């Protein structure tokens, strides 16, 4: 059920979209309210998309993100994108495993603290309200099923809550809430980014997944080997497969979450209609392919370039 506050916010956004006589034509606007979806390692496409926006002269005035989108958004909002890119582009499987603090608790496999500490080396914790630009992250309250919006307080508390994939990362206990991944309630938070007059709402969605195509091409188990190789090697072999179906605990949960996230992301697109939408199905890469970060980033560059060309209606050469 939508709360009164949310109804008011939606009305304000609609009024903002209707605009007034002194609005700048959209094609002439350069200020951007940027929204970055969940999607695991596929979220490295956000990095390439941001690079192209900046190269084309756009100014990112605010950013909101969910799950991996919250990581990229937090890094950008804090002004440390160059360090983040250098770190991620050098990532390999061995280093990723070193940063994975396995615990095998009653409801999770990984604590998720080590990776946060590593990122804090180049992005120190700070209050969100002290960042150079407005930033918002989204998590989910496990008890109530409600969306939890972080737009103030500790930056890394917000990110850690937003990336808490259920069954994988340890849930975050915060203010009497048990917080899990924001992708479950709002994987593409177009309605949570701070808006400014005459800005463009730009969204990058990497939550899409071609599961129908996967089932047509091959068994899900074979697809999982290719698309989530690290996770597959760690967990899939330890869990017995249901005969002939390519189905076990990991594949069942992974696919169920992806289907739900994809559906919710596209509902958000239909409801809030971004001015520029970069929608990337990411058939070639899985949510754990962090060792392929640079290649994934290049996909984001190419897709953002094409969508900007389409928006402007010009034959601008796509940045590769």
C-alpha cells in the first residue's frame, strides 16, 4: 500500500515533469539526476556509462542506486571514481576470493565486511549529507518487507545494507531493522533520486536477464557455469542437482531473485519514465564476474553513447 508521503512525492514528480513555460528544452539540458540499478558485477557497466556522460559534457547533480548501483553511486558522489576504476579493473578471481570473508552462518555464506573495509581505503566513511552531491541508497527491511531509503547518515552503512543479498551476505542489523538487498523492493530507484529544475532523469538498468533465452539454448546449470563462474565453482558443486533439471538451491534462489528484480525494475521504468534509459540485458556476464570489470564497463560506455545519440537525434560517434 502506498503511503501518503509517497503519494505526495509522486505528485510532486509529476508536476516537475509537466514543467512550466521557462523550462529549458530537454535536448539542451546538461544537468543529470542519475539512477543506477542493482545487478552485481554487471553494475560495472554503470562506470562506463558515467564516463560517457562526463565526456559529453553532462553534469551529474545527484545519484541514487541499489545494491551494486549503490556502490558505484557512493564512489562517484564521494569523488573517488578514478581510484575505484583502477582497483576494479585490476581485480582477478584470486583477489576476489581473498576479499570474500566466508562465514557460513545460519542465514548467510559471507559476512561482507572485508570488501567494505577494502573500499574504505580510498573512500573513507562519511555522512551522506556531507557529500559533494546528493546520494541515495535503497535497502529492504526483512521484517516488514518495506523499502528503506538512506539519504543521510553513514555512507558505508547505507551501501552495506543495500548490497546484502539474502542467503549470501550477512543481513545488516540497523536501528532495530534486519536489512537485506534493496533490489528486492526497488532495484531501479528512479523515484528516489533528488531532482533539480531542468535536469534530465537518466537511468542505467543492468538488472535484465534473458532467462527465457537461457532455457531455450541450454540447461540452466550450464548457463550458470558460464555466467557466474566464481559462484558456481564455490557453491554449485557442493549442492546436489535435481536430476536433469539443472536445479539446486543456488540456481533456484538466484533465478527467482533475478526474475523478481527484473520485473520490479521494468515496473519502475513504466511508472517513472526516465528521459534517457540505458537498458542492458547483460547476457554475456553474470552477477559475480568481477574479474571482467573492464569489459563490462566498456559495454556501459557503448550503450550510453548510443542512447545519448538517440536522445539528441544526431549521428554522434559512439564512444568505445
